[in-house]
C-alpha cells in the first residue's frame, strides 16, 4: 500500500528535505537518472531493485512530469484490440495505485512514495541539467559528469558510471552532443513539431448529465464513463478559434474528485517545446482562447454552467527531439505490429499525430496494432554510457505519435534502469549491449520476472 501525504505543502517539504548535498560538492554514484518523469521514477526504482545505488534528479519540486505539471490526469493506455492488457511490470504497479483517472497531487504522492520505499535512491529535486562533461573512449563518447542548476540558484555536479536520460526532451543527451532530429525533420519538410496544449479545468459542470447525454451519432466517435469523457469531434467542427495558431479538434475530459473537470482540447501551433519564450507565448495564446472555447461549450448538455477553474502549471509538450539510436522505430513497425527480439515492452497506442499546421488532416485511423519497443531505440549510437527513456527515443516523427505516451515511457524507464544496473556490474557500454543477444536476453529475463509482457498472442499465434 502507498502512503498518502496530507497535502501539497507536506509533499513539497518532504521533497526539499531530500536535497542534502551542498552546491559545491561533486558526488559519484554508479547510476544517475535525470528527470522526475514517470519514466525517470521507473528507471530509478528498477535500477535500485537490481542492487544499484541511484541518484534521481528531478527538474520540478514534485515528481510525475506531465501527469503532475501539465495536468494529464488519465492514461493513454496500451491495450490489445480486444481490450486485453499488454502492460505489466512497474506500469501495472503504478496503475494499481492511481487507477484510470487521478489528480496531479495523487500522482505526485504515488511517485514520491514509490521512491521513498527504495533506500538505494537518493532524490534531488528542483534542479535542471545545464552542462555535461564528456570524454572520448574507444567506442564513442562517455558522459563523465552532469552539472545541474538549482531553481533557487547555485550549481552542483554529479559523476556517474551510467546515465539514464528520462527528461522528455533528452536534455542530457543533447548537452552531451548526441545526434538528433527535431519535430518532423526526418520527413524532409521542416523542423516543426506537434502542437502543444495548456490544459485547464472547468467548474459548474453537471457531470452525470454530461455522461448520460453523450451521443456518438450527434457528437462524434467517443464516449463518456464515470470519470472520463472523450470525443465531440463532430460538435467541434463548428468552433472557430480566435487565433490562427489554434486548432481544437475534439475534447478529452477528466472528472476529478473535487468536482472540477480537466479539459485537454486547445492545440497551439508553431511552438518549439524547448524554448521558454515559445512556451510563454503558447500559454498566453491559450489563456486568450480558453474563455472563447468555454462560451462555445455551454451549448452542450451539462456544460450550461461551465466556468474556468485553473490552468495547468506547465504546457503539455508532445514532441521535440528524436535521437539517432542503434535502432529506430518507424511508422511501418507500428502499423505492421513488429515485435523484434530485443523488445523491452509492448505498445499499441494509435498513431496519434496532433497538427503541425492548421491545414493538417488526420492521416491515420485510430487503429491499434500491438508492437514492440526495441531496446536499440533507447540507445544513442554515439554515447557509450547514456540510455534514453522518454518521448525522445530514436523514432520517426510519425512513429513517435504512438510511442510518446506515458505508459510506454514507463516501460522504457524500467528497461533502462535494469540495463543501467547491468552495464555498471558488467562494465559494458549500452551500444555493445544493444548488439549483444545474451545481454538483451538478460535484461528481458529480469523484465519478465518482474511481470512485464513481451509477447502477444493473436489468432493462436504468438508474436514476440
């Protein structure tokens, strides 16, 4: 059972109390995990449970990434076409604690408690990577240390034998000089990225009426259940945004325990998710657009009394970098349901590409194909001791439309943590592991022992 914290103030106090190193100190621990994302938490726990000492450095005061900062309060689940679960391991453990829908505070509490139960994890919060020191080895470059800047000022440096970059944008790998594409660069069009979204809440909804009134014939493909509603694409065709940089295709709604309803709807175009100024502009555009959207939504059953509640702390960024890995996930791999021998987790989320320009149309049907995430996509081919667990793994722009979701990145984090502990014990590089069938088999054996699902049975045939 996970302990529930009394509130945000207690949680913040606990987190800050764990920052114990003076700014001038240089610490050395075998495994460094950067990013307080769900993937980062999974990586730290997996490495610790394999006997490694771990330092987990989170950029925010709380853990949880977009689930806590961007108000993403429900899972984009990976399930088989018949609805059967295809994810186990640490994701199942986290899902059991949070359920299908949750509040940001609940997510932060669960992630913190998971970390606190592992004595081998040393947690540092509110610190972001600003510099990486590398050296050249026989096989490639090695990350020697990462320098961090504290939110309140000051810096510190951490040496590590192995590094898991679980930041959503692959910040450490980029600072280390790893090669990457940006946005849809691999298509040859430009470097523009999928739209970003500032989520918000609504007060005053008659939620039982919202659930009862949803009509797929009138409202569009979708549905409504106890804590979630999604769809309304047919209705939203009549919406005219104020800004030419805004697209609203449909609605994703989450009913929180305090009665407020989260809204994931407003896509802002032309934003570079790595740029603080661009994200500030996206927030301003969204803040102007939101009241206009709310006025439009009041025509829907149950929305008549809708009023703005609050905005998310951070803008939800879907895409920035795609690193050049030992292997690369493609749209063909997703669509064909490829499950290679080095699969470290299964995914099935549809190829969900949010618009890059206002004229973009939905290019792929919302069809699920069960496919595997190859270990080689987590490994930048020009860094020996860094492994990725984030939307920035080696994938094409289109394939990332599926692989970017949080449950998949948690699978990546678990595998990366196990691999980091293995690499530290065996003194082997990650690119060498990716090409070594025995090393991959050892990582997969641990994953299977921990309850991960790495194969899929369909029509009597086993895949993977």
